[in-house]
C-alpha cells in the first residue's frame, strides 16, 4: 500500500494519506470514546469530547505533515537519480564524438 501511494503524484498521494489518516484518527476517537464513555460524568462530557476531538485532529495533522515530508524527500531522491542518469548519458554520448582509445576506455568505465 505504501509503494502504491508513493507511486502516485504528490498531491494525490498526500490527499489519500490525509483521508486515511483522518479515518484512522476518527476510529481511534470512536474506540476511545466507547471505552471511556462509561466512566465519564455528565459534567465532563463536553470537555472530554472536545479534548478527544482536538487530539485526533492534531494527530491526523502530524501524520499528514510527516508523510508530506517523506514525499518531498522521496521526490528529491528520485530527481537526483534522474539527474545523475542524464549526466552519465551525456558523458557517454560526448565520448562518442572522440575516436581515441582513451575515449573508448572511458566509455567502458561509464558502462561498468
């Protein structure tokens, strides 16, 4: 699932991740509310509900921001690899212009 989301374009992957994170946060909120609701008194009900909702929202926000940072790093690494491949290709193609033995040796080094 993570590879699938990382393969998507940045905004789509971030959107899907934010939705999934929000759903997970709401599930945690629902489970916690179910278990704690029997122990809460009537006076604290609104405070506890607001607190759980705020904690769920903040956790969802932190997870989505963490994922967006990972996506930015992933994109930077992928772009660096692409630039390196282009540079190697350029060196190999430039060596074709020269017919010297040294150029062929450099081409062999680049290929290896």
